[in-house]
């Protein structure tokens, strides 16, 4: 089986002329966990947004062998589950359970099954009992968890999480790394949290100024760029 994500020479400039990606090559194998590290503004989020076609630069992006094009977008988005850096942009239904079940309902599942799967996903992220609450009343960390539940409920092949431990309390961070470590999916985790990266990923890719500066074992890459535990 080939890689689940394969990116070649990806370049992207924002409309204001900012060159955010300057030729990125990247591969992710099935079931592999990779941490994307790098300074603020180095291009990590811009890169992630290409993986399900929210942005489209020059170069090639293939998901499970499928080129990301307007025609393949629907299929691509079933394969790639993305939790955004800003959970507010992901939550929009009146209640938590409706939000978590939204994608499943959209796929045409029966309401009872949607409800059941949404409850399981809420349990996975430690948010049991919040189904009837309004997402916009939740704390930032709780919103993060609900956004993740909505993605987990869809059971995508590849999970892309942008700074998922931000706003989570320490027990929440540990619970998230335990959960992710035990999920069979391939994972791309954008993070500045080295203990979290170490616990969940076998490899790190370090972004610098729109390019991949280095990749290798998480500890090695963190140490090389002074992002190890001592540096924190
Ligand atoms: N909507 C935008 N318009 C213009 N420039 C942007 C936009 N979003 C991000 N950028 C710029 O693109 C570069 C990469 O940003 P980003 O991918 O968000 O970095 P990271 O996620 O690594 O912090 C930065 O210079 C950032 O300022
Ligand atoms: Mg970012």
C-alpha cells in the first residue's frame, strides 16, 4: 500500500503576496503519527489546509492515491478529518450533540445511529453529558473536545489536528494523547507541546519559513532545533 498522504513541491502564496509555502515535500504512511513542528508563521496551518483542499497551491497533493482536485473534494474530505486551530470556526449547531452528529447526518445515517455514534465520540473526548448544551457557551478547551468528537464520529482514515492541546487542562492533554495513541488512524498533529508530540508521534517534521527544514524522530528533531524539554 502506498502512502496515505503524499505531497510534492507544494507552493502557496496568500492573496496579499505572502509566500507561505515554498516547495514542501511530505509523506505519511497508514497508521503513522507525525508531529509538525516549527515557529509561528512557518507554514504549518497553511500546509494542513491543503490536505483537504481548503487551500490549493501549485504542486501535487495526493490522499490515499487520489489527487486533491475540485472533482475529488467530497471523497478527500471523507478521508481527511480536520480539527482547526480555531474551534469556533467548526462549531455552529445549537447543541453539542447536533454539532457532533452533523457530519454523520449529512452522510445519510439514521438519526438513532447518529445519536449513538455522537455519544460514543463525546465519551472518547471526555464530554459525556454535554450533548444538550450550546457549543458557544463552552470553554475553549471544551469546544476543542467537541470539535474533535465531531471528526472522530466520522471515522476518517487520516486525522489532522492543528494545535489540539491548546486550551486543554493538563489532565485533558494527557487524555488526548492517550486517546490519539490508541487510535488506528494516520495522524498529523501540529503542536508546540513536546511531551504531547513524543507521546503520540513517531516522527517529526520541522517547518521553517515555508519549507521543511528537517525530519526524523521527535526527540532528535526537537533537540536539534532547541525545542527539547530543557529549552522549555
Ligand atoms: N489569510 C492569510 N493571509 C495572508 N497571510 C497569511 C494568512 N494566513 C497566514 N498567513 C501568513 O502565512 C505564513 C504561514 O502562516 P501559517 O501557515 O498560519 O503558520 P503556522 O501555522 O506555522 O503558525 C505566515 O507568514 C502568516 O502570517
Ligand atoms: Mg498555525
